[in-house]
């Protein structure tokens, strides 16, 4: 019985830590993308429908197992380099 409880506790803690990691990754990505409605703020702080939608998309992409680079590439392909809060230097490439 103790082993079962120990296994359940470990599984719960792993799930909790994984959720925290995803949330931290989501917040990091949100700080890297400009709101495409007006291009004046990043989506983590911009109060707009498109920012809210992008936040939901990012959360879903992360749940699907996409990497930060894959998600950034998706938005660059959709909106162009302007979507990045800090533009990539010409010699930087995505690792995708």
C-alpha cells in the first residue's frame, strides 16, 4: 500500500512540475512576440483579442510538444520578422 501511495505522489509531483515548466515556457514566449494589432507591446502585457488568442495558441502548441523555436517560427512565417520583440540577427537560424 505504501508503494502505491509513493508512486501516486511521485506521479502527481511530476505532473505538477511539468505544468510549471510549460507555464514558464509559455510566459517566456509571450514576452518574445509583439501584438500584431498595433505592434506597440508584447502579447504578455497587451490587452487585445489577438494577444489573448495567441496566448491560447501558444499554450496549445506547448501541450502538443512543440518547441519554443517551432512556435516562434510559426509566428514569423505568419506575420514576418516584425512579430519578434527582439529581431533575429541575420546569421541566427532556428534549430527546427
